């Protein structure tokens, strides 16, 4: 309410204990938060001490299934954290320690608990992520790695006898790998309420003297992220003033914390998307409720208008060195055969002109057969190389695709008097879904929106409309989750992470059949621009779908979309042409030169 009261939606973390019963299909409704524009992150715990944030290793499969069941039965959330601070013994299954002792130790030998080593955490994380991504409608959810407890040296294992928490973090990421990770979470605190601790570079005593003692511990973790994982989103999901409760005063601590993260984001490619204060609820001594000084500090921080922006590290461009080497070898091979080729051609002329006898020509013909086999082998090499080159996708620089003319009529269209489409983070968008309107291609957008309202929908059920003459209208903000059918849950799932682009017309069999060329070209320009702006990727067929392709039993965007005329193929080709024109970077030109050389070799 503090954030929304100021018109500034932000992030909230909800922590829940779900157990590890694979037959438990219960979930939770988070839509009361997400529908108000808040970004919702849910932390999935097996339980709290002594149950463990993860269960015992023998139950990881059951826990993964329970997580998938919970996600399937829940609504209003797309970002999930697997557990919490796995390097802290208080989070181990079966652990009961005496925390008043220095150093802390188990109450009894049998209450040490099962340590969550990097190997165990990585194993559990990958199982949970795979189970969630296998859940229909959640294929593109973000499953985040749990934050590691800073300054906690109690988890030791071979190769990390000191309990180095930053090494633990790096080991977890190394074991998970970039291809099986959606994002990371961190925790960062100060040891006291002094706001100067936010920017403090004070270090720890040996052997940890390389690490920060206060808030900038987050930098130790960020710098430990492997290079190949520095394109992933990062969220700081806990921050407070340390072991003591929040000091009830507006000291500027909160403002300076947000400014510190903003400075990081301005100077580093890997962005920190959230800094979330711990905590609002009254479950422990760190509650913020009733501490007006802290609340005022937070309120003033919101007036700073700090936001992270896109600009994370792009995946490295394809290494074409090997292709060049192989091309040079093929050219050298062809050059070495050139004399034999010339001799064979001369021999062919001689056979035609002189009509020499077969006996005289036999030895030479044997040479020709050998040459033919060499040429066939060379041709096969060229075909293999061309196939590999066809899979090299040029990196399209951000903003390279031109913005098509778009008429923003969102404020002019009819809306339901009380209902509104739910909201989402624009970063949740993963694909573009094409629809048709079952109307005349020149039906005014106003009429289509009114028709939707008359059907008791909140408003226009598409983000963009392309009319029959190629005019493009934006009809809903991308932050809205639209729906075309209010009674089918699968339609809600399809739209949750999609941009809905409708082409006005009725493209069923024996109707308009397919869009006009002007309409299709305009749709291609719009979709290419959206893919570029939203950084959805570069493989069009993995991004653009017709509604009928996504498991919903409908015809949209028409019978001829993927059969008969197959106007999907034409649309995809138009989009690819725009990408090819936009890919003016050095790597794209290099790929083009390689392809040209292959073509010359084939000739």
C-alpha cells in the first residue's frame, strides 16, 4: 500500500512452506498483488527450521514435484526462488543448533542436520526448475537460485575448508551452469543503522579480508558470477540493518541503499532488478510495520524515480574463426584439383573432336573417375559447411529494427465500466501470438473494442490491431494480460506471457483466406520491431505463433495460417527479411561473406 499509494508499483517477496508431499496439489493465489501492478517473487521452501528450506536429499524428486504442483495450482506469480540461504545451517533439514554459543554448534551430535553443499543445492535446483518448466503455462517462468548467507563460514566441504560463502555461491553457479539457470538472488545487509555503511569499503579480517563487511557484500557476489552467466537477472531479495531490528528513524539509510544499487546499474552491464527491504510482516524482530521513520525513508527513496534499464551483457557473438579456416582449406583443395579439372575438360573436348578409341582413353578415364570422387567429396564438405552456416544467427543490435508507424488509440477505445485486464511485468513477455478478428478487414478498432465490452470483457482483447490497409493501432499496453476467451483457462495461460497481435479479417477457409500483402507486410514490420524491442530472440519460428498452435482448439488466425496457402510462412519470411536488413553488425556481414564464398565454391 505504501508503494501503490504513491503510484509506484514495486517488488514484493512472499515466502511459503509447501512441504515435499508429491501428492499435495494445493497452491496459493497471489493475484491480489500482481493485479495491482506489483512484481511478485515467491520463495518456495520445504519448511522452516528444523524442517529445512530443502528436504533431505533422498526427497529432492518429491520436493520438485511438490513445487510443480504448487506452481500449477497458484495464480499471479511467475518468479520462484528455490529455497533460502542454503549455506546457513539454520536452513538445513534436521538441524538444531545453539545459536547463543560462539561459535554456534549443534545441540547434540544427531541434530547437526544434513548440510546443503553446493552439489546438493545444484541438484535440487535443477530438479525443481525442470519440473516447473514442464508445467503447462509455466515453461518460461523464472526459477531463481537462492541467495547465499553472507559472512557465514559454517558450511565447509572439500576444496572450501574455510567456509568461504562467496566460493560457495560461485560453486553453486558453476554446478548449475548457464543453460539451466533463469536468474539469481542475493542478500545484503549492514552491521548497524549508520547510513555511511551503505557505501563503506571496510573489509573483514583474514582470511576473508578480500570481502566487504557491510552492504557492498553484494558486490562480492556479483563479481563472482561466471562470465557466461552475466546476462541473467539478479534480485536482492533481503536487505536490512543487520542483527539488530530496524532503527526507527529517517536516517537516509534506505535512500542511500537504493542509490547505491542505481549506481551499480549505471556502471555495469548485469543489472540488479530489485532491492527488497526485509520485512513488512511481524513474524520476527525485523518488521518495518509501525516504524514511521523507516517508512518515511522508503517513501522518499521512491520519489527518486530510480529504475533499472535494459542493457545486460549480450551473449557472445558466434566465433567464425573455425569456419574461415575450413573455407580456406576447401579453397586450397579446390585449387589443388584445378589442374586435374582443366585436364579432364581438355580430355572431354579431345574425345568429342578427335574421337579417339576407348582403349586409348581408358587410363585417362580412370583418372576422371578418381577426380569425380574427389569432386563429390568436396561438394559434400561444402554442403556440410553451408548447413552449419545456416545455423549461425547474426546478432541484431538493439534498436536496429526501425519503428513502424503506430497509432496509439488506447485511451480512445471503449472499456468495461468496472472490469480491467490484469497486469504483468513487461519482462515476463516471451512470445508473440497472431490472431484474426473474424470481422471485415476494415472494421474500425472502436467497433471491435465495443464488441468485446458487450461480451463482458474488460476491453479490446489484443495489444495491437493491423487493419486491412496496413494501418497499425496499439490498443492495449504491453503490461496488460488480455484474453480472447474468458471461460478457458488455457487462453489465460497463452496470453500471460504473450503479445497479442490481431490482423483484422476473417481468414477461415473460403472467406478472406489470407491477409492482403499490405496488411501482412505491416504486421511483419510490427512484429520484427516488437521482437527487437523486447529482446525476445532472433529465431522467428520460436517466437511467433498462431493462436491455434498453442493447444487451444480454435481456428485463429485461420485455416490457411499453417496449411494450404500457409501465410505463416510468408509472414515469417517478411520478418526474417527485416532482420537480415537490420543485422548490419560486423558478425552479420562476416556470415554473409562466408555464405557468398560457399556459393562461389558451389558454382
